[in-house]
C-alpha cells in the first residue's frame, strides 16, 4: 500500500500550494538568479506522485512556517496528512 505522502492531491490544492510557494520565493533577492531558478522549477512541476511535497521540501523551516499560514484550511489539511503519513516533524505546522 502506498503512503499518502506519495499520492497526489486534487488539482485545486496542488495549484494553491504551487502559487503559495512561488509567492514566498518572490519575496527574496534575485541578484544571482536563484529565485528565478526555484520559481521556474516550481512552475514546471506537475501534480503527480509526491510533487506537492517536493515543492515544500525546497524550503527551510522558516519558509515552511510562512507557507502553512498562507494556505487555506483544506490545503493545510492535505499537506498535514501527507507529512503525518511519513512522521515528519513539520506536520504540526499545518495542523492548526
């Protein structure tokens, strides 16, 4: 049986998380093109397997906290459940 972590969410939730991730990256200085690199990578990600979690994994704990506050309750629950399925220490951030 496949862990929930590896099962893609609805397209609506995926797109919400994608847009929130991009908005967080846009807050940073792009002097060396690092931000563009991250945003372009996120834009190319499709809603398959654990790709929603791959976008989240690009962040440190500070930005994961920011992300948790940007998401709707529905999207936060989806992320929480996936993080819980692999016993991630970050799951508590999405369970509020």
